[in-house]
């Protein structure tokens, strides 16, 4: 009790005479009339008013700025006192420009408690102590991060406010006043960057960016007017605020003592254009810079905010109304700036697991399991790597307006130094050492993600938070740089990369918010499969360490087949837009398949059975294309590597009845099969499902599940099915002898989600790739293909009612248009030659001896005299279109938006127009917005979503 009395004598409120906590001025800024409220309530605040000083000296962190200044505050001021917002931008940018050139910036870091306390005292009491210019620069950057998104959302087109405040140039009378914005920094650039550091060569040496001047060009919309005025009367103009801001940010990215170690400073010149880390373009490391990583992140965040003007334009206007900010950055920067920024971003991102900064808790403790649970938020290194990847993806993706790739002399479109310098110089990378650095870094990132998925201790390692951006960056590298693509495919890591991409797709396929990323992965696999070097590697064993649940026996080709099957078969149609790219990847790779296992062969036949199911074929006019592609894959195996794939040939012979039925398929026959299944379902329903035993129910499910492909519950049983004991002499009318889950012509359940049509970017169905056959063989194959489709009234009503969810009504003319072009001739010739021999062996032998004899027979089979000559290979590559460019841009910015929701909420509650933003209430989270569909625009708003669920 005496102890309690002692505590009761303590004052109820501990005095804070020195304001060590620094909270009172911040609370006053939020609540008092002289704080943020004054921005909207008092008109025409002068630039010299002391009111603006608090925006520079008050805040101690980014969270302070984003908490004390909301978008609603800025939005209200824009409507009630827009001149104050304009003044705020001018004052903050002017203060920033002056600080960068001030000799007191950056302030040397102080580690003593007394220095920190004195700094807090000065901040709280307004004392006249020594200035902390580093803090002032950071606050200028943070305030602009907070204000600009609210300015960008005013209109989808560049608003008059933006043009007047950010892009307007001011005329001056004396040329001396038109010097670059960097002040003293501008005169030190050439001295600090005198030695050649870059090894990226530019074929266009006459490029005007070679002069290396600091004053940026005018924005594209103003260039014509400026040239006309100069023709009339020479005038000098100061760069606009936006142009000066970009130049200032680049200076800050390479400022010794702020973002670079002070030891590399040359004399008193603090701006030194040195690549941040060792890697591409630099063979030396400037030294440890962990203490500057948060500053780099702040600068790059403001750069990303400037580039985010793009998300406030609707998808349909993405090409016609390009962002002036991004256009200026990719077209008007000096060559030196482009190369230094590009290499710094790449090296930092690819050095994600740099030994000197691998973890937030030290080299040893950082590797302990579950260490990520002990820390709140991301460590500075992870945040820096993430934002480097994000900026890279935005810059390498940008193709709006005049930044669109150009076509020269009939060649494929490609970037130039004048369209997008960042895309252009990525394309120009050529040193094997650079390729090795990039590939090893990317593989390390993928390995870290895989280890987080199948560690011995579940959840002991954190998922790689920038995995999406890393995959997209790799896609851009493969797309833009042919030499890097060739280097990757010829290296011993080619199949590892393929396995990691497919494993990542398998891991996220059941998450609707990640389906946009699944689409990226499918297009990447399609693009890689079109390369001959990729196909040649498929017969090699897979060395990558992948999660055990996705591991397979056999070679890399086996893994590819089974992974793609799992992507299709276990998603119940939810990834229907991915099926074309994945099946095309199989078709592209089929000429190189060798020694496919029994399981892989069964998977290919199950895909064929699903795609040839009448309820699937007749439900959408694009579905026959998938059947065409899988038949094309079978043809390639038979024509190029028949003897090396006895298991697949055996599976094709076993399914001969399905191929024969497909050769005589008509609309009437398909509708009769669909009606038969419907009647069977009605009879079962009438008897009562409760009286159906498990065996009959399983048989019914197998008969009905052909088109929907096996649901997840079927997967375990499918994996246990072996083909060695199949008896080809039996009648294949019974589904007992077929691979489970792929009945001859079963229908899908009414609640199943059917496969959907391919995207518009794929090659249409046709017979261009069908090898020529003799007239005798053609007559033999076509003899049974009659079009006698006697349609009864009930069948016509069934067809008119629409088979698919989209109400598509099939006709006999439409069926004939694709059925006659199916590449069945090679398959039927092979069946006619090999099936009698196999059936003869089955009748004379039994059991394992028959299976072994059949495999030996197929290994020695030679059909060169029967089958047509293999045609030249013509793989189907992924082709970019306006729709796919808009889709990927939306996906990238949707991911950035979601990542920006925590902890700061950079773009929260702003009128984003590039993609759809849904506000959702989630439990145990304070953030209430989520991007649910980032596709938007030309591709619709239902395929790819980015929701808050991915962050939970």
C-alpha cells in the first residue's frame, strides 16, 4: 500500500518542457486554424508567408506527412483555394531546388542522443539552432508525394492547373538566368562523371542526347510552339517546375552523403553520377550504403508518383493521352542520366540478396526462421528493391503516344533512343558478364520464393514481396533483348527458370486476385516455347529445387506437360483465358518431346478428351482452336520423335475410338450426346440421388466430367492411373478402359465452369500447319467423314437454346468449317498402321510381358514410308496488341497501387481511371480499399484482379 501511495503522489501528466516527443506542433498542425486547414480557408497566402515553413521542418517521417495531410485536405483546397495549392507546390519545389545546391546539404548524419534531442527541441520550439537540411529535403519530397496524386486526379486529360503550375515555362531576358536547375550541382556533373563508366553501346552515336547538357528539353506538347517562337524571335526560358523536379531527383539519386557514400565525393562536388551497386555497367562497388537506402526509397517514391499520372487516364485513352511526365523521362533525359539511372535500378533490384544488407537483423540473426514475424513492416533494403523493380517495370512498359515502338524497313517493331531510351538501352545490353549477373540474380530471387513454399518449417521464411515485379521485369528483358533470351536458353538454368515460373503459377492459380499474374506466366511460357533452344533442353533432367507437391519424375518435358495439365485441370475453367497460351506452348514444344513418361502421356490424352467433348466444343466458337492445337502436338510427336515416345503413342492407340469419332463428328451427333447425358441426369434425379451408391455416382461423375476436366477432388485418383495394363482389344465404347476423368463424349455438370475461348491475340484455327498426305491416304481418312446431320426438332431446340454460358448457338455450317480442317490424318495413319500389330501382341501375350513387348514394338516402329514428310517448324509466338499492352500496363500499376496501400496509402481514395478500384471492408485490417480488377478497358474487367487478400 505504501508503494501505491508513492505512485499516487506523482503528477497525473508528466510535463514535457522541451517537447522531446514533438507531438504538440503536429497535433496543432492537424487541429489548429493555422495548420492544414488554412490551406483551404484562407485565400491567396503569399509565398513569403511563414505558414509554409512548417511543411518543411515539422515532419519527422513519411508516416507523419501521410497522416497529417490527407487527400481530402488537398482536394478541398483545390476546389476552394486552388491558388494556395499552386503556391504550396512552388514553395516546396523552390525550397527543394535551393537546398540541393546549398553547401550545407546534406547534413552529416548524427548518432548521438544529444544531437537528436537538440534537433527535436529546435523542431518543437522553433529555435534558431543548426538546420537539418537533409530532413528538410526529405520533407519536401514527402509533401510532394502527398499532394501530387490529388492534383493528377482532377481530370483525365492534363488539367489547366497542371499546365499552369508544373509545365509552364517562364521567359527570361538574360541567358545566364536560364542555366540548369541544379545550381552548383549542374556545373559539377561533367567533372564528377569524366571517366567512362558505361559499357552499353549505342549504335546511334549522333544521338542528340550525347551532349550531356543538364537543361532538359521542353515537354513534347510544347516543342513545336517553342521552335516556332524561336524562329520569330530568340527567347530564353527557364525549365518548367516539372522538368526541374525530374533533374533535381536525378541529382538527389547520386548525391554523396544523401544516397551515396561520402568517400566517393570529388572535392566539394557532391553530385557524382556513379552507379549505385556493382553489376551492369559498373565493375566496382561504391561502398556500403545501408544508411542511405531509406533516402533512395524516398526519392524513387516521388519519381514513381510523378510517373503515376498514367493511372488517372482511362484505358481507351492510354495511347492518345500519354503522360507528359513519363514521356519527358523516357525521351528527354541526357544519355548519361538514362544509363546511370537504368543501371542503378537494375543492379539494386537484381542484388536483392546482397550479402552486406541481406537482412534487417544482422547477417546471422537475419537467417533465423520466423525472423520476419519479429519485425513490423518491410526492412529498408526490401522496400528499396521493391520500388526499384516497380520503377523499372513502369519505364520498360511505357509505350504511349510517341513512345510507341517503331517499325523500320519492314522489321519487327523495336524501341529507339527517341521513343523510349530505357527500353532502347535494355535492348542494347550485350556483354555475357552482364547477362550472367542478371540471370543469376533473377534465379536467386526465384529460389528464395521456392524455398519459402517448401521449407521444412512451414511459414518460417517470408514470401518474396516483389515476386510479381521481378517476373514482369524478366519478361521485359526476354522480350526486348534477343541476346539475353538466347543466353538464357543456352545456359544450364533455362529449364530451372521454366520450372520456377510454372511452380509459381501453380502456387497462385487458386487465388483469383493473382490470375492476372498467371496470365503473364502463361504468355512467358508460350514465348519461351517458340525458341528452338528451349525445345532442345526439354529432354534434359530437371535440376531445380521445386516444392515436393509439384515434383515429377522424368525430364523437363514431363514437368512442363504435367504442370500445364494441372493449371488447366484443377482450376475448373476459372483460368479459361490462359488455356490457349498454355496449349500453344505444348504444341510449340511437341517436336522436341522425348521419352515422355506414362503419366505425362496420360495427361496429354486427358486434355484431348476434354477439348473434344461435345459440350465443350459446341459451347463457344473459339473452343475448336484448343482441340486443333492439341492435335497439332500429337502430330509433331508422331512426325518428329515417334520412336522416342512409346508411352504417348501407346496412349494414342488406346484412344483410337475417340479420334475416329472426331473424324465423323457432326452437330447432330454432338447434340444427341449432350441430350443423352441430360436425360441420364434427369433419370438419376428422379430416382433420388440419395439412393445412388458411391460406385454409381463415381461412374456418373466420370461420364459427365469430360469437358470440365477433373475437379480438384479427382486429382489424386488421376495420379494413380497407370496405362500399362490397358487392353486395346476391348471395345472403347465403355469408359472403363479410358483414362479416368476423360470419358469418350461425356458432358459436364450444369454447375461446372466450362473452358472458354482463346484470346484475340492467338492464331486462328486453320490447316496451314497440316502436313500434306497422299490422295490415297486422304481418301482413306475422309471416307467416314459424312455431314449427314439429321436434326430432329428437339435437337434444333437444344442448339437454339445455346450450349455455353455466353448463349452461343452452333450450326452445322460452323461445325463443318473447323471439323474438316482438324489435323487428324497423321494420327489416323499411325493408328491404322500400328493398332493391328499392338492388338496382335495383346492377343498372343498377357500381363506385363504384353506391355513390354508393345513398348519394344513402338520403340522400333518406323513409319517414314507411311507418314508424310515433317513440315518446317513454325511455332506460334506471343504477339503484342493494343489490348495486351493496356492489360499489362493496368496489371503493373494495379500491383503498385496495392503495394502502396501499406503503410502510406499513396494513391488511396483518388479517382484512378486506368483500372477498377473496389472498396471492401476486411477484418483485422485498417486499410479498406482493394484493387479487384486491374485489367480494365479493352480486355474487360473480369479476368485479373489485385485485391487486398494477396497482402494478408
